[in-house]
């Protein structure tokens, strides 16, 4: 019998998000109605909606691999100086979660060893374990590369003769972040960054990524990169270029997973994809997919194709980047106001921040903090140790989704302030 661990963060969301008054836990950008999406195209509402909802089409199964138009638009997202990928190197799936599952299911099995960059989305290590693979967590360390960076020498040490894959949650280079953390036990520790990774954000330079590629090539390993937050970069240092996709490196055995849910505000259409320089990998995923969902819905495919068309996609990303910047200012003001008990490092991209709540220099019980917050004032967060930590990691941390509608952020932080003033002192610390 196949055994898979309970998916902690998804179960938390299932149990809490339907009754949250102020949902500040969501990882997607504020969702759009079809009318709002149509308005971003510059066409008349009737014309734009007609392109998305062609009522003359019979509602039969959609294209198994995704329509040629959608796969071409997705492939264009990876256009680079190395030539990018073609539509034949893209497979459309039902969200990034199915994309990740298919890619792992077809590449990993009993007897394999998988190295997973950690902390990360639980699916990326629990699914390989359920398939019979051994998993080693390549843990980011405080103080490495200015934050929670990784030691590539440790990566080399983790490799075994049966290591077949390295799993990354998409990361970016940020050398300018300075540590900002309280003194604990006589030592100045460093904050983690919440960049395009869920929940934290690792600090990997372009050179480090290139080293990872070189290691994978040397040992003939596949690199699986979950890039669902790409290309939502709202706070890069002036003059910085957006970081590359794993597909921008010249190595065939790379897999990139993307989605319409996060940066593109369209979680409801459940469209994601797998892209790879290897046609063999795509074909294997497509073959396995026949046993799950035959295709995404035809209307969903059309909506995604429309959203990724120009100028719609440019206007959509501009809208979400502007919203992220405005909301991040509000979150930063809250952190500054309660700096004696709340610490962070300002995110440079994506939709989430990882905040550490303390009292008298010790982390508070983050699970109880989140429970009390929602029951007392209706604010929903996700507890770090409860939903992301293995072996007691991330005590006192909470994940905050800071790209809901602006008014949701305003009202949520107002309620959070009320709690901090009246009840935070009663949240127990972890001894």
C-alpha cells in the first residue's frame, strides 16, 4: 500500500480559509473576474470575452497536451538568448500541483535517491518518498550568502551513486540584503528572505545555480525546478535583471513547472504546465497524464491563452506588481511598529513573507498564535513549524500572503494590530 504524509499546509488551508474574515494566508495574487481580465486587453469587453468564451465551440475534451496556442504562449515565457523552448516542449496540466506530481512520478521510483532544497513546499519531498525513493533535505543555512543560502559543497556530499534528481523551489539572487534580527544567546542571527519560494526564499546567486547545473551534468541528474512565482519581481535592487529560469541554462535534463495561479491571478481555472528542454521528459509526463485528467477544460485553456497574450499579460503583471508593492509597504509598516517582537527581511519577489514572532527573545508557539488570531480577530496566517517544518524547524514563524486586494490587506492588518495590543502577550512562548 502506498503511504504518503498528510499535506500539512493544504490541510491547514482547507480547515481555515473558508471562515477567515481576513485571509492573509493566500499565496496567489488577488484573483480577477473575467470582466476584469478582459479590460486588461484593451479590446471591448464583448470582443475580449468572446475570445475567451467561444460559445460556438462544442464542449468536447480539450487538446490532451494543451492547445497549440496555449503551449506556444507558455513557451514564449522561456524565450532567452539560448533560444528558449518550443511548444512541443510544454505540457499543460491541471495546476502546478499536478505538474509537479507528474514530473516526479515519471522521473523517480524505488531505489532512487532525491535531494530536495529545503525549506520548501511539502509536495516536493513527500511525493518522492511515497514513490519509494530516499530523500535527503539539502537544508539552507542561516548566514550563508547573506540569508538562507545553500552550501554547494554539502550538495556534493549528499550525492550518492543512486541520486537521480535535485529538486529546487524557485530562487533568486539578492546580495544586498543585510541581516536584521534580534540578539539571541549572545549571537546575531540572520533573517530569512521571502523571495520566489514558498514559504521562505533562498539566496542563490546565478553562479551558484550554474554550479548546481554543473554538478547535475557531472552526475547525470535531472533538476526539477518549481517556478510558480516567476516572473513576479516587485522589489529587486535598482538595475537588477529578473533572475533566469532553470531552462535558461544550457542543460537538457531540466524541468520547470509553472502556473496561472500565482503571478497571473487565475487560480480558479486550474491551469499549470511542465516545460523541459528534454522532449523525452515531456513525452513521459504526457503518457502518465492519461491516467489522471485527460485534459484541462477547453474554456480554461482559452482563458489562459487569452491571459498570456500581449498586451494582456503585460498589463496583468503590472497590476500585480503594483499591488504587491503597495501591500508590502503596509506590511513593512506593521513590522516596524512591532519590531521588538516581529522580524523579517523584505521580500524581493513572489507573494509571501515569512515573519518571526517572538516574546522576551524566544519564539512564540506559532500554531497557537495562528489559531488565536483567527478565532479572536479573524486574521488567517499559516504557522511555520506546523506546516513547513520538519523536526521542529521554524518555530515562531508564520507565512503571510501579502498580495490580496489592497482593502483586504488594510483591514487584515488593522485587526492584527488590535490583537497585538490586546492579546499577543498571552500567546505562549516555546521554551
